[in-house]
């Protein structure tokens, strides 16, 4: 089963399930991709400093939604908190907090395809990661009529027997239309800020609108920042902010980067770490090393009170039986490296994989200290190699939009930080699982 060029660009190089894919297409209409956060509500307090609300939105990427809400409320984006980012081409319900506004101010907001429910006050904000998981209802359309329920059932049973699927980072991590976030991050880590800037404001990619493709192509050729500032459309507002700075000083690429929001600058580094993690996970699968049990040299992370522990446990001959018993009970998981300036590498075969990926990239882990933009420096961490699935349900029926085709309706829950597209690619086995 061939991996698409699109997936290879974000470090995904292997499938987990051994069965042929069903093909099909995601996001034919926005309502085909419904996601609802499983909330962790801040405590309700009368006259608290924060207004908490469940925000339902259609066709809004989270950062763009936050930007528009900040404009409507006349407050800084830093005063709006959210637990997880959501895709543009989806119908999402997520929890948000708004600092030092009133409930009435929020209720008065009028924004297309955005609504607010269960509004209350609290003394605590909603922060990134402060959610339990996500519920999904996703439809895969345009499936060939020759695909049978039996073919799907084989994949379902395999994943159920294994206990999950590879915990790859999905395309949302790297940029939906222009998957370049990790490339910008790599240049930053390498200390080449000019390349990082040009990758962001230039670097035309097939598939983006013709207008922006040609403008980026022209900028790559001429490096005429003043002309690009005048010609780039208004909706490329972040690119224009960088260009405006470069017009003032064409050689100060660090200051130009600092024109971007802090969360986006941090995401560049996170995306590069995610790309390397995907490659590490892919190589483990290609070497037929299990994901749902530990081998000697692995680092496992215990789960205590339904939360990831801060403890790392190296797997040795003396504890491997006990460790795998805990993994089978879902009380621990095997981890892979998210490289940073203070990494903890595995030993044994997994350690060899982690070191080989980092060495092939020709980077040093100390490069993740970025003195020029210190707040984006990262010490690194570790992430579960395997993602578990809860309450997976499915139904194959006639596609109501495509005559002679079928659609697969799915419903399931995932833990926070796990990507539905990474699960569905095991069924589809096509680039449409990861693309938009």
C-alpha cells in the first residue's frame, strides 16, 4: 500500500493495518466532520474574572475565530482562552474563556456561523490542553460500490484487537492548505532566520489559490519586499506584517518573525518536533516493533488518576513483564521522542531509531535553544506511540450526494491530542484522508 507524497512530507511513512483501503473522500460538506470537545469545566463563580462559554462554530479555524472575537469584543487575543484548536472545515463545539468582559457583551456578539451556549462566570481561564478528549461524527463519502462491509469490519476488528492506532500528528499540525509550519520550524532551529521568513512569506505550493501562488513565486524570484507588500491581498495579513517590517529593514529577519503571534511562533517549533515524531513512529512500524507493548530499551509513561504521569520508566529485562501488564490494562503507554534541548532518549532498538532520525536531519538537540526568540525554545518531551479509541461505531450506506457510490458514517471518541484523520487514513489508505 503506497504512501502518498503528501503524507511523506509530514513524516508519515507507514500504515498499521494490513488490509486494503476503502478510498473515499473526507469533508465533502462541512457537516461531514463534526467534533465536540469533552469539556473540563472551570468552577462556576458569581462575578468571576472570566466568562466561560461553549462556542459552536462552522468553517472557522480556531486562531482565526479568536482573532475575530477579539475584534468584536475590543480586547486582546491574549484574553481569550481555549482548550484545543479545531479545523476550519468542520463543525466544532469547544470551550472558551474571556477575561474581564460581561456575559451580556458575549451574548451580543454577532458572527456568521458562531453561537454561544452555557455562559457562566469563573475565576479560572480555559487553557490549552485542559480538555478530556473529543467526540467525532465523521462521514467518508464517494466510496466505490464494490467496497463491502466485511472489508471495513476486518479493519475495525484489527484495530480493536490491537487496542488502537498509530498516534501520528495529522495535517492540521503542519498547515492545511500550505503544510510548511514544520519547515519554518526547522530553519529556526538551524538558526537560518532568512530561510524561515522566506518559507513563510514565499515558497509557493501547488493547490493554494492561483493569485497567492503567483505572488509568492514572484517574491521568491525578486526578493522585492516593498512590491510584495503592495501586491499581497489583505487576507494574507500575517505575511504583510512581516513584509512591512522587512521594508523598514530588509536584513532583520528575526524582528520580522517576531511580528507573528507568539502562539504561531511556538507552533513552528512544535510542528518540527511533530514531524520528527511522525518519522520515529513510522520507522518503528516499518521495523515491525509493536506499539501496544514494550520492548527492552523503551520508555513507558504511567497513567495515574487518568492523567499522564511525569515519571519516565526505562524497560529492562527485570521489569518488562510487569510493564506490559500495566500497558495491557491501559495504565501505561510506550512513548516516542519529541526532541528538544534536554531530550530523554530510549535505549535499545527504539533508541537507535530515535538517534538515527535526529542524526539524519543534521540537527543537534541543543539547537532547540533559540536565544534570538527565547520563549520558543523547547526542552522536549515524549508522546504516546499509540492512540486508543472509545465507542467506535460505523455504518456503510448509499452516498446521498454521489449516485452509485457509498458513504461510511463513523462515530467515536479520542483522547486529547489525538487526530481523527490519523485513524481514518487506516480505513481509507489514500491521500484524501490527510488532505483537504
